[in-house]
C-alpha cells in the first residue's frame, strides 16, 4: 500500500502518466467549482449566480477538451504535453476572470503539473504561460468591474452601484495601465516567480535525491553482478584445482595406510605436505572471499577441547619436525573437556598462526599455550602462539593486518604465502568477538595471542594432553572399527581417478561399491539395485549431479526414492553447502575428501545392527 502511494508522487518522465495527472487536476478544479456553485445557490457566497454558471460551464468545457486531446492525439505524444499545459493555464485564467482573479493562487497548479513531465522546458513553458494568463485575468477582471479592495471579492450588483456612486461624486476611478501593473499584475507575478524558485529548488532536490538513489541502485546491481561473477569464477577455480588435489591426497593416503616401505612412506608424507600447503592457499583465497562478502558464518557447536588441540598439533608438528624445530605444547590441565563454540574457526585461526610461526622460524622452537579463566557465564580461553623466528620490526606490525601485503618482502621472498593469513585470522576473531594481539622483537621472535569466550558443556578437566598424545602415538595403527559387507553404495563421478580414490578410502569397510561415470548410468542403476547411500558428484557432463538427483527422486521404478544422497563437490565457496541442502541433498562432502569425515558420514548413515565390530 505504502509503496503504491510513493509511486503516485514520484517524478516521472512517463508522459502518459504526467498528462493523466494534469487532466485529473482539471477535473478536481471543476469539482471545486461545482461545490462553490452549490454553496452560492445556498447563499453562503455573495457572488453573482450568472457568473458562477458561466464559470462552471466553462471549466467543464476545458475538461471535455482535455478528454478530446487524450483520445485524439494520445497522451504519450510530446505535443500533447504542451496542449494539456495550455488547457490547464487557460482553465484557471478563465476561472479567475469569471469568479475571482484573486484566486490566482490556484495558478501555481500548472507549474506543479509541469514538474511531473520531468523536463525543465515544460516547467518554463508553463511558468511564462501562467504569467501571461495572470496578467490577462487581472486586466480582463477590471473590465468586468472587479476590484481588489482589502483582498475581498465583490462582484455583485451592490458593489457596482457603489462604484457608480463614487464616480458621480467626481472621484477619478478610471484604472490606468501603470496602476494595474504595479498594484495587481506585478505583485502577483513576483509571488508566482518566488513560488517558481522554491518549486525549482524542491524539484532539484528531489531529482538529485532520485539520481543518487538510482546511482546507488545501479552501483548495488553492478556490485551484485560482479559478486556473482566472482562467485562463479571461485566456484570454477575451486572445482578445477580441488579435483586433482582430491586424487593426489586420496591416493597418497592409501600409500600411507598400506605401504610398509619406510622410504616410500617418506615420499608420501612429502606429497601430503605439499598437497596440504596448496590446499591451504586455495582455502585462504576462498575464506577471504566469504568474509569480504559477509557470508562467513560463526556456527557454535559442542566440541571436545582435547580433540581440537590434537587436530591442530597433528597438522603442525610434522612441519616443525621437518625443519628440525622443537614443538612445545603447553595446555592447562584444568581446561574443560567439552566446550561450546565454533571449533572449526578456532582451529583455522590456530593452524594459520602456527603455520606462519613454523614458516618464519629457521631454528629454535614454536610453542602453543592454552589456558583458561572461568567467568560467570562460561570460560575465557587464552591461546598463544610463540616462536623464535625472524620477528617483526615495530614499523611493520601494522602492515600485518593489510590484505595481500607481505612484510619485509626482500628478506622473505623465498617463503611461500598469499599475504592473506593474518588478515583472515583478524576477521575471523572479530566475528567471534575476539582480537589478535602481537608482541615481537625483530630478529628474536614473535608472540601472537588472543582470548576467546566459550561456553562450558562439560567442566571435567582434560588432564595431561601431552601424555595422552604420547600414549596414543605409540599404539597408533590404522584400523577400521567395524566392517559393513552387506552394505551397497553408489558413487557417481565423471572422473575415474576420483572414483578410484573414493573406493580406495572405503576399501577397509569391505562394502560393495558400484560406480557410475554420468547421470544416465546412475539413473539406470537406481532402478536395478537398492543402495544404502548414494554419493553424487555435482559438475558432470550431460546431466549434472543436481539434475540427476531431482530426476532420481521422481523416477518411476526407482528402488532408491528415499535413499540418502550426499553431494560430492569441489565447490567450497561461500553458501555452497546451504544451496545444496536447499536442493534436498541429505549431506555435503567437499573435495579433497577427508578420509575421517567420509568414514564418519558412512558410520552415521548405516545402522549399528549392520556393522560388524572389529577387535
């Protein structure tokens, strides 16, 4: 409702609408004259009824002429604009002459209507036409015996008789052109000109505001188009790079699991390190894009604090060991075992800081310290990443927080990196209500630390994490907890290497895995076999994964209308998970496939009674 009202007063260059408004103004004036005519009949006014009759009939004639113009010339033509404005001015001039030339106040309406045409030439035309009409109404009004005594309107025979009496008394009441101009026409024209200036100012303000709004909308649309183009580019880049990385890391995982040759395992570990470094660079770019577009969300969940720390250490310790650096882990024994917060983003922050610490330290040590301080509604967790590396000069500390900037570039040119790491850390911490602080001494090392508030789910202390890690490392050997030989899975992917990686990662479960290289083959297979889980790649030639999924759900004769379908995709850009879940998929798994996540997903979707536990 409100929006429609706003549209009615919106300045427009749509001539059809502008002419329609002008005609409505004429109709409204005629209606006012009709009401005045009725009030005069009731003797509320003292205007000569004959004059009122002529005025009403004359205004009605102008309205009829307006409709003739509408249906003969058409309101969409440019010439019609001038014709309608002329009719409008002539109508008010006629009304002023016949009834009250003091009613020239109403002659502002032609100028107001001219503004609707959204062109200064129409307003200028209406203004000078109105000035001329105003002069005509005053001059003709005098000839009809009208006067301007004390701004009252006297057009009755009584007034005329009074004037005759004054004339018989030898008063010279013959109006002179200079008197009429100075006392009647000039003041009214000045008032009209002043109104025109005010109206022009208002119009300019409105037009300027409208222009700014239009430019703002245009910029917003251009930005949206640019963001969409960027999202498409990032999605394609993510897919094109992650797909081969998925193959490399997946097959490398199988080498580490199955090979007992120490030399080969070392090579495999180097491949894993290089692959994860490349993946880290890609993730930095994608995460930065998410944060910049405002699509990065903090998702608090319950998490095991010791698992968080272990994951981080497992990722960083091998890198430190490869550079012959000591890695120190100092975790307060009283740290609550289960916390509530976004462990994914905290892990990302810590990995980023620790990766930098290892990267910029050539000898000495890297330390991770975790402490806690209880509060009334949770716990404040203090994290510190300290190194004995190259340090940062005081004048360069502020540059740390600039995107795409690497400090001391000449000294660090051989160190890999995008210049986004600390910037991403800063923005993530800001989203979580924290702040990164830095202490550094050039040539001696740096200390990056922050405090973040978390909820407490289980206050039991984690104990000595270092001892638990040592014990777990001695007893570690990859082994599945259960086997699922009677489970049948389907993996749909056009890339043969991706299918090989997938089947290899689940080989230890001893489940049956069928493969389909495109959507058509998958649609045929779901009519022939009943599957427990279907893993569907998104970007495939022909029918893509989303199209295949929707057709599968509607397929007659399908044995898998209610089978869980997991989308496999290298598209890890902002909003990808949400869009896939909105399509109806049961879960989302990004490439490169994380073996632990894949196994956890299968475990969750297969009931316990079908699992054969392994000793």
